[in-house]
């Protein structure tokens, strides 16, 4: 089987796994409305909450939620294979590249995430902007796709750490809160110290969120898109290099 065939087989298997949990897919659509609505309701006691503010919060929570799913996809897959009676060792011993397998699982999550964002956002964009909202949403979806790619690189690093430390929960319980705080998608980043703002800007979540918000109000910034493309290259190289070193350490310790 060629590489394309293997990739498609991995994606088909991952889709089957995801389809067994339709409640999780529904949650991707409903939860941002619930959280953004709750935040807007609380804020309405202190300030006037406009539709633009609600959309900004909605996009922010969507990007945050989908980003956390993306960075955990690879580590979740490896951990399940590790606990599945030695399947991970079999995969590592096979001629199929683990990069290809992890890419397949991540591509499925990108497709599912973009699909969930489309279903959740289309009514909101149409009610607020009319037919032009559909065009703005299409541009935002392209930005979301680009913005999720660097997270595959971060996910590779996390997957490598899971193999190294042999504990997915411990790794994700430390990294997920840190990335959530540094996402900058659900709060005004100008309140942060300058050095923390630098970390926020260096990660792809805030730039993805802010670019999508600008596109939603018709003020797209192509410089931010270029930034995300550059970040994709950097994070993918970093993730692949880190994963290779951590996997090598796993093999040397007798993991396989």
C-alpha cells in the first residue's frame, strides 16, 4: 500500500472512531454558544454587550476549543495505542512512518473541526451580516485551516513527550492549561505584561482568532495570514525534530 493509501486508511479509521461519539460532535457546535452567551450575560450587568462583542467571544472560544483538541490528538492516539496491548510497538516496528499516521489522525480532526465551526458559525454570520457573511465565513474557514496546521507541530511535540514520559494525562494536564492561558483568545491581551504578550503572539492561537475576527467584520489582514503560514513551517519543523528525538529516546530505552 502506498503512502496515500495508508494515509487514507488511517483517516477512515479515525473517522469511524469519531462517528461513534456523535455527542462530542454536537458539543463542538453547541458549547461555544453556551460559553459565549454566558459570558455575554454576565458582562451585560456591567457594560453594553453588542453583537460584535458576542461574535468576538464566540470566535475566541471556538478557536480555543478546537486548538486544544488539535494539540491533544496525536498524544491521545499514541496513548490509546500504547494501552491497546502493544499496538504502538507494532506500529513503530512497521515500515509505515509515524509522521504519516499522526498526520492522518490530525487531518481528520482538522476536517471535523472546520465542519463543526461551519455549522456553528453560519447562522450567526448570516444573521449579523447577511449574504456577505457567507463570504466572510469562507475566508475565516481558510484562516482556521491554516491556523490549525501549526498546532499539528505542537501536537507532535506533545506526542513525543507522552512517549518519553509514558503518561498522557500528566503531560496534557500540564500543557493544556498553559496553552489555554497563553492562547489570548478569550480575554484582552493588552492587560498582560509585555513578556507574556510576546509568548501569546508567538503561538498561533491568538493570531488565528484575531485574523478570523477581522475577517468577520470585513477588515481582513493578509499580513496575519502570511504570519500563520510562516508559523506553520516553523512549528512543523520544530515538532518533527522534537518528536524524532523523543521517539529515538523511547526506542533506546527499550520501548520497542
